[in-house]
C-alpha cells in the first residue's frame, strides 16, 4: 500500500502539485476500503481518524485519482456517483435494483466474447464495463424462475 501511495504522490508532485497530508489520508482510506464508495461515505470514514477533513477535499481527491487512472467513477442508477479503485483486476458488476447490493464478478468467457465483437466490427475500445441490473437472490420473487427479457 505504501508503495502505491508514494508512486501516486510522486506523480502529483511531478505534475506540479503539492504535498497534502489530508489528501494522503483520503487516498489511504480509499485504497484500503475496497468498496464502491460515495464521497459522503468516504468522508465519514476519513473523519473517523481525521475529523478536520471535509467533503470537498475527499471529492477533489477522488476526482484527481480518477483523472490519473487510479479510481473509476461508477453509477449504479442510484442518482449518485460511486468510486472504486482501479488497482484491482478488471471485473464486472451485478446490481440489485431493490436493495442496492453490488456483486463483483470476473468471467473470461464474457471478456472473450466482447473482444470478438469489437474485432468483428473493427472497433478499438479504450475501456469498457458491464453492469447487469436486476434483483439479487434475497430480493427476487421466490420460485418463479423467470428471467426478464
């Protein structure tokens, strides 16, 4: 963890940015959290150890990490943006539209199919993401076994 934080700080300094203890705290909490967090959720977590850090600092830090490629902004249809680290391997999401649970999954067959489709169309993707919306086991009507089309 320390290594990645130092690398990011070095990139910020090389781009003309300044050292910031508050930003370092936000980054450390963000990368240790391993969840899809909103600015508000991360602000609460950060304030547990550093009460003086505000939502604006958290927001700016997440935006900076996103621009630098270390964080991804995701929107699961809740009307708010969430952020996740881009340091982990590529994965996709199942999003429950009832309770909001998000399940991360990896599937090499889906990745192969997406590659095949882009090649077939002569398309050169720069990024992609797959989010499937529906109901989780807990929220799905029991026993109907039907899939919405």
